[in-house]
C-alpha cells in the first residue's frame, strides 16, 4: 500500500458522456454567425468512487465520439498517467482527423482526467498543476450584435459598475462586416457606458476584410480600443499580420486552434499580439500547457477563450497568462449546472484552495431537463 492508501494505481473504471442544449436568454449573434442555444458536452470519468468532470461547448455528436472512439482506449487504463491517455487518444484518431468534434471530445476527456487525478490525490487542481498565482484576471464578454442599445448598456453596466470587472468586450463586424457604422456606434456607446478607466475590447469574429478592419480600428482611435480579436478570418495569417502592423489595439486570435502546429504557425507568422487558446477545443489542459509554452517561446502571453470554469485552474498555473474570458453564455450555463462556481467581483477569479479537483459539483437535477444525448 502506498502513501495514498492505494494497493495499486487507480484505474479508469468508466467514462460517460452526455450532451445538454440550453437556450440563450436572448437571440445572439457575432460578426459571422447567430445562435439561440448552446450545447455543452459533459464527460465524467470514474475511478472507484471518485469522479472527474470535464466539458466542452460543441456539437452533441461529441458525446458519441467519447462513447464509441475514446472510451475503449481509456477503460481499464491507469488514471494518473494523463500524458499516456492523451497520447493514446490523439494517435487513435489519426485517420479521422483531430479537428472538429473529435478534438472537442478529446479535450473534454482530458479536462475530466485532470479533475479526476486532482480528486484522487485530494488536491485542488491548480495545486496539482503548480500554481504561479492565486487569482486570474477576467474580462466581461458578450455584447452581441443582436442586442439593443438598452441590452448592451445593461450588460456592460453589470460587469463594470456592479461587479467591478475592469475589462469588457463586445462583438463587432455585424453581418460579415456590412454595417461598420453601427459597429462604431456600438463601440462609442460601450466606451460611454464603461467610462474612461475600463479596458475596451472588440471581437469581429473574422467579419471584416483587411483594409476594412484597419479603417474601423482607425475610426475607433479616440475610443482607446485595446484588443481587436479576429479582425479578419483567423485562417488568414497574413491578413492578421497586416492589420496588426497597421493598428494600435492588440490583434488576437487562436480560439479555433486544435493542435500545437496551429499555435506555432500563428505565433511564428507574427499574426497576433496575444494568443488565444481554448482548452475545450485544443486538447484539454494537457495541450493548453503546451500551447502556452509555444506562445512563451515567441514572447507572447495567452488568453483563455470562453468556458471560464474549465480554464481557471490551469490559468492559475500558466506563467504567461494575460486573462480569461468571462463569456456571458458559458457563465450562465456553468452557474446553472454546478455548485462551486466562482465570483467575478473585482475582475478576478480565485479558485478555492480548500476544494479538491476543479472545486465544482454537478447539480444533475438542474442539468437533466436540457439533456439531448
Ligand atoms: Mg472570439
């Protein structure tokens, strides 16, 4: 028996994946897509009586990928050697490809494995990963192009004046960049609502052309815009670089990165001032840490994309972290489904140093009505 009281290494006994579709509170759109619901795919990995939980925001089909493709690779294998489990998953999907639903599924499993390991060792996840700070800065994110003036003001007011979050991001690039005048009006309104001392960010979700993005950024010069996310498609690395060279705000992208090659290319081409990484897409906590190292080697910080509660512990353990995205839709879902969600007051998240794993407990009865798979 070892110091944990185990006769042998804990094994993965079972893996379960479920999908939940939750309607948005209002119709939502960014520069290039609109939606009225969000699907969360939740993965639970069990070892004995200990359960690790991970999730991703992706298609319900991810649950079938977990059940059919990944679970057979995991069941009966060691729960502590996450590197080995991750490697097995990535190698097994060679012919299917790691992009899309498969990458989301691997990510959710990896996040669940890290939570499981921390709970087996009775450690908060950020302590297992190796904390470099106690708290993580966040920015309020939403500001959908479908919002009325009143809705936008209400949301910004809530983050900045009620919760004291000193950074706020709105969506621009409305309808594939066909309404830059309204984009600029909304940026001006946002600056007025949040005041002069709060950082103003904008995300065009790839809605503009290169020169159009430069014109909008220049027209917004007096608004002190600090962050311009995906001014053009994140596939257009030359275009990101061109915009980056021409405007003052930091140009950022990376939310669709599925592997290290993607992040290396984005850094190497000088496309971004800050690399965005989404652990629920890129390959979980395992690949987030490697992506952070790629960015660090290029002298860049990283920012966590969406899903704040699945990122907060690894963000605490990431030296070159700028901040996490406190995204309206995901905050709403995470609060509805879990006990133990964090308070954003003051613009930082502080994971509970006394709670094992990710510190969250799923409220199954609250999630069940939204279950689709
Ligand atoms: Mg974005």
